C-alpha cells in the first residue's frame, strides 16, 4: 500500500485500556481487542477489532447524506433516486464522466439534477473531507455524460462519484467511485 511507508508504528506502544500489545504487519494494525490505537506522524486514531483489520485505503468513504427534507405529504412520495452507474474515460479535452440508471425510473421520484464529486489521492490519510463537489448537472434523458475540462494535474489518481437529486431536493445514493490515473 502506498501510505504504509509514510507512517511508522510507535514500537513498544501498548493499547490504552488493557496494555495488550499492538502488532504491525505491512501497514496493517491489529490488536486482540476492540480499542483505540495511535500511530505517529501524524497522530491518528484507528479502530480495530479481533475480527477485522484496520487499513487506511483511498478513496475515503463518500460524504454522508444530509438530513432528509421534511415534506407535508411524505407518505405519497415515491422513493429517492437509485444509485447511478458511473463510468469514466480520458479524452483529449479532459475527462468524460458518463452515467446511467440500470433501474426503471418510473418507480422513483423524478430526478432534477446530478451532483458530481471528485477526490484526489494524496499521501494523507483518507478522509471524507477530501471529497469535493465539482458541480450540479441538470438531469436530461439517460444515459448522460459530461466533460470536465478542469486542469487536472498529471501523475495523480482521481476518483469520481455522482448522485441524483430529485425534484423534492432529496439526494439518492452515490455511485460506486470510479478512478482515473492521469
């Protein structure tokens, strides 16, 4: 993993609650109980358990959904928009994002727009705050596509995600993030 060499486990450090040893294996932190573990440079808390391994991996989780919009006739509403299927490709003038909905959209509220998000992979630990909203695209007949002509830096990995917003201003689920190396 690219970040494993950037962070060094504080050797000999023990977990705060019961003094159990911390074991580092190729950038993966393991403990034998659920507890907080501290890494150095910078100080970061990682949650671990005996059933899983804590591994910081790009991209970070997508930003959370905002609180639901309260409406008078909520029982009569159709469900929020489904998760779009996103694809990405390089084009001489920029990056082309295209998406479709592999669902019957008659079963969902009408989509008004799509929100585009970008995440640039860095040597920093992954954080949801690294996701940036690129903009909103008015919904048209699917499949849709847009070209981003922003000056993306070469030799960087970018992740993109998209979500639909319905006419009630409710946000659907994010697409799975798609990546491109420039």
